[in-house]
């Protein structure tokens, strides 16, 4: 009977440790998702700026050269 109680106590201790680990991992995953969302938003902003800059440079190259050329 004592052996059974010892085994049960070990299982309970392991379970509590796993609960703590899962809670920590959940917090880390949540923080990483927030960072990923922010990085995706920043990437879209940069991509929009690059496209805008490319379009502006295309507009400048499509203009005829000045008369002194």
C-alpha cells in the first residue's frame, strides 16, 4: 500500500511539473504570436513602401528627357 502511495505521489508531482511547463510554453507561444503579428504588419508596410518607390521611379523614367539632351 505504501508503494502505491509513493507511486501516486510521484505521478502527482510529475503532473504538476508538466502543468507548469505547459503554462510556461503557452505564455511563450502567445508572446511569439504577438511578435509575429507585429513583424507581419511591419513587413507589409515595408512592401508597400517599396512598391510605391518602384512606381515613383518608373514614373520618373517614363518622362521624356529635358530639351537640353
